[in-house]
C-alpha cells in the first residue's frame, strides 16, 4: 500500500481520515490481515499529528475495521454484526438523536416488518411473545418494562426472517433503550404500549399481514401521543431521550 496516495485536503480532520482509510478497505487497497505502518511513521507519511491519526484509528476500531493491540500494531480486520451495530448507534448518538428521530425511524420501518412477520412467524415465536406480554403484566418496574418492550419488538423483527431488518433493530434497540425506560415511568404508558402489543400479537397469531401492519402503525402513533402528553405534564417539559 502506497500511503502517499492518500488525499491531502482533509489532513487535519481525524474523522475524514478514518473515512478515507475505510474506503481503501472497501476498494481492496487495504486487505484483511494487512498490518498498518507504526503510528509515528504513518502519521509522518500522511502529514497528520499522531493525535489525529489515533482519533481516526479509534473510529475504525469501533467500526471493527482494524484491531489494535499493544506491541502488535494495527491490523485490518472484518467487522462483525456487533461492530456495525455499535458504530451505527454511536454515529446516531453523536448526531444528537431525539425522541422524534427515533420514532420517525420506527414508524417508517416497523409496520412493514410486522407485515412480513405475519406470514413467517413460528408457533414458538408466538409463544415467546405471549411470555413477554405476561411478564410485562406482572411488573411495574420502568427498566424491566423497557427491556421487555425492546425484546418484544426485536422478536417481531426476527420473525420477519430478514437479516437486514434484524440488524437494524439491534441498533434501534440501543438508541431507544433510555427513552423506553423513562417513558415507562408513567403507568399510562404501560397500558398504552402493551395494549398496542396485544393488538399486534393478535394479528400475528392470525397471520394477517395487513392487520399486523395497521396495528403496529397505530401502536407507535399511540406511544408518540402518550409521550407528548407525558411531556406536557412534566415540570421540565422535556421529551424522554432529549
């Protein structure tokens, strides 16, 4: 690899440096298992400070594109699903993701996911959804309810049998976990959320895709309305997750 080929216009920006190195991996200009030059030499070749280079390498490590080990240097690697999910979550968090942003994403994706799941869900998955609903009915703990809510929606994603949807839902779960925990501090939110889950589950049990899509869309709209009402009644007037 000829490191002098790397572009010059963004040398002071670690993020853009990371993007360029990521592009090299995608284009095959850097290969899996290839060891990068030592930090000092690489920084000098690129004309950047070692701090900037380390920022870039740290971002690449989060994405799973490099592995850094003391005494062993930096090696190009293949990202795992967990690496990609973490990278997506951190990018979204860095972009100051709001409750509205997360819910707009969910309202765009989840009704279609429920539609797919209705024709593909197994009896075992229906049983697990029933078990989650029963566990939610037995607790008023906000953290537990938030975790059960995440699992309910992730299980529907798994029932879609689409690996891209499953991967996306892993990231959505990370982004919305705190929002869910705070939201479930309101007793009304539990009733609204799990009432909606019951309608979605009924449609899935009947393998009715159109009804499942409609139930999920209504459920998410009801959640947004409940959170808005909760926010209006809050002394701070702030939405969860903002």
